[in-house]
C-alpha cells in the first residue's frame, strides 16, 4: 500500500486584463510622481493625488492590483523623498501598499466607489502620519494638523476623481 501525500498551493491568478490595468495605472503613478499633479503644495505639507491610481486599481481589478499600484506610489515617494520622514521605507512604502487593498474591500462591502475612495485615502493618511508619530518623526499635534489640513482635500479629490473614472469603466465592462 502506497500513500501519496500532496500539498496543494493556492496561487493567485492574475488575468491579462489585470496585468494591463496594473501597467497603465503604474505608468500614471510614475508620471504623477514627477509632476506637480502628484504632490500639490499646501504650505506645511504636500497634498497628494498619488493614492488615486491605487484606489482605482483596487476597485476595478482587486487587492493584488491595488497593492501593486500602492507599492509603486510608495517606491516613488521613497525615491524622491526630500525629508527624513519619507527616507524611512516603513513610512514611505508600507502604508501605501494597503491603499488599494482597503479600497477594494470597502468597495466589495458597500458597492460604493466614493466610500472606497475615502477608505483608501484614509489608509494613506492615517498609515503615514500614524507611523510618523509612532516612530517619533512628528509630534501628534503636527500629524493631526497635517491630517486635517490635507486629508479633507485629499478625500474630496479622491472621491470625485475615482467616481468620475471608475463608474463609466464599470458600466462599460458590465461590473
């Protein structure tokens, strides 16, 4: 008698469409990172639109695509850093990976693009500033000021742009 032991590994399958969308959104992220459109100066800090492609990727194509685009955002933030805060890869990269993942699950739960965009934006804001406080780069009051000053603007812009972009694409593809 022979006993055959096998282990099945689940491998994430990525479609050609997901690869294509990820490539296009990665390119948009890279272009945004090199222009004023990606980081809008608002005095004490820059408000960002860099999280929007990660949100779109997560909503349209799932958490893997969203995480990949968030990784691109984090890497470009780390590469172009101009403060000690973003020279730390934990702060520059880690929270950004979760933007599209969180947006995907908010969308999956609510079927509301605006809520997904707000959730993804808050993931970026709370993740970056929360880690900045925990790692003692910023005092809590400064982080809270930046969150309120830039966060509201970022949420509004993300909700508007993500809705304008995602809704027609979902209709076009019957999702």
